[in-house]
């Protein structure tokens, strides 16, 4: 499959972009080539697509279900009881809705931690995206449950070998308060043996830090360090309540962090200090978290909030400028998960978006990146391409209506209430 995008704007120039297979083949002012698909890029700019470095995709099923409460009450009294009723088919449709939302807002990759791994994998395969999917691991200090979780990890790891190369299997211990020390050591060793990435929540709330100090006599990053988990194959979601010593440990060990500002703000979990994290040399990518704590998967919105929050936290308007924020939403997430993507360049994976320069939020167009980060919104994304395949053209994705219908049916079964149609709102 080949795609030729004609007369599209790239870094101030009007160029032709040829995609062959899954990669950018040639970029120039006059690419003379035939292609299976030809797209008129006039009035549009080509940019890297977004990489959502932390989410729980099928939590689209819980959008608006339990809002306006703190994390631990929210989880234990509302989210976990709801999730206990989910089937693999529910997860499949919830993940398809997540993929649809991400494609329509210019995201082609997401890192996921959730139940029913195979349901999410099936949705990703069908929707044409990329994903790093983890087998969510909880044992709550229960040895029997820990053994069942270990077996599930091994079984899913084996099953993942039949997936396309767009799906990467990773390990997903939920958090230090839901996974025992013994299981964390086992996951560390399993990852080392099989060359796997580990992704976990850490230091999301002040309570988590206080509990860790009370139980182990050390802060969460120090606790993971003593367990031997701090390494370049580890990424941490949130990492809000970390001190200078912990940031230095993260940097020394090549650990990267996923910043989820909207979720952090909505749950009042705390304020991530981006300037301090970057000053210590820690790599930072962006993620939306799940739809029950965000409540959307819009990386454009996430990027704007991240930049503004960093500025007001540091009381410095020069912190986290637009281009750096765009990098955090694109190439940093790609790098975190070992993807040769996040830039528009020959030889790179052809994951990209076309932004409508005639959209009212992109006019007058003094600075493309500033417009995108601070003013645009996902409605400006016209076309989304992943792995050399057009996933959205002209704002439309194939099969949208069926996905919405099936999600409403799942929610009606799970809650006993009929989900409202759009025209009933």
C-alpha cells in the first residue's frame, strides 16, 4: 500500500509526502510517483500523530459514571465494583470507542492497562492503531491471587505472539498499594528475562506516599529502587508526589514519567512539577488517563493543560513552551515505548495527521505549533494515518455508528438503565 499526500505544508514549506508500506519513503517539493491513495494536502499541514502514553481505554464505558470524588474512594467504592461486571465483549466495544475517539483527535498509539487484554487487542487490530497493552496485575497481598495473576501474565504474553507488530505486550502492575513486594520482584525478573517494558502508577496521591512511608519506611521511588525495579524499561504514570532525591533516582536509572494533568486536576491528586522533573533530566511524555477520570482522550487538550499547568506551577510563562509540549505528546511517547515514530522524516514510521489550516482556530496562522497547542482543539484534525493506512479522512472514520450503538447496549446491560441517544440529551 502506498499513499501520496500532495501539496501539504511541512515546517513552512509546501511539499509532497510519499508513504510506502508503513514508513515515509520520500518528502520533497515535487515527488514524482504513483500511489494507491492520493490525498490533496492543500490548505493542510502534516504533523506527527499523538502518542497517548497512559490510559485505560475501555473506561470509555465509565465516562461520567462516578465524578467529583477523591481517588481512593472513587476506586474502591465505584470503579472496581463496576469493573467486576465487565466481560471481554464489553471491553472490546469500550476499547473500540476509545480507538474511535483517539483516531478522531489525531492519536495513533496508546499505552493501556486494563482487564480482558484480548478484548482490547482485538479492538486495536481492527481499528488499525498501535498500542502497548499490559496485563493489569493486582494481588492485594493475596498469595493465591498472585499466582493466578502470574499465570495470566504468562498466558497473555504467549497469546500476544499472534498479534500484529502494531501491538506490544508490556507488564502492568497497578500500583505499590495493590501489588505485593514479591509480585513486583517476580515482574521485574520476568521483564528482564523476556525483554519487556513495565508500566505502573506511582506517587499519584499524598496518601500513597504516607502509606508507603508508614509501611516500608521509605518513599515510593526509593521503595521501587530497593526492589530493583528502577531501570530504563520502567515508566511511571503520574509521579506527582516525588521529591528531589526521588527525581534524581529516576534520572540516574533512566526511568521515564507519564504526566496526566487533566486526571490529576480532576481527582485533585496533586500538581505535577514539570520544571523540576525536567531540571533533573527525567523524560516526560503525556497521557490522558482513562475516560472516567478525564473524561476524554483528547491529546490536544491534554497538551494545552500540561503546558499551562507547568507555567503556573513554576510561575514562569517560558516553561513548557509549545514545541516542547508537542514533543511530549508525540515523539517522547513514541520513544518511551520503543517506536521509531513521532517525526515527519524519511524512514520513520508513517504515523501522522493532517491539520486543517482553514479551520477558524488555525487562522490567522502566525505559528502552527502554538496554534495547535494553545488554540486548535481536536476538531482541527482532518486526517489520521497510521502504519501506512488512512484511519480517518475528512473527519470521518468507518464504522462509527455501530460502535456507538454497541457501547450503549453494553452500558444498558451493565447498569440496567438505557443509555440516552444523542438526540435525547
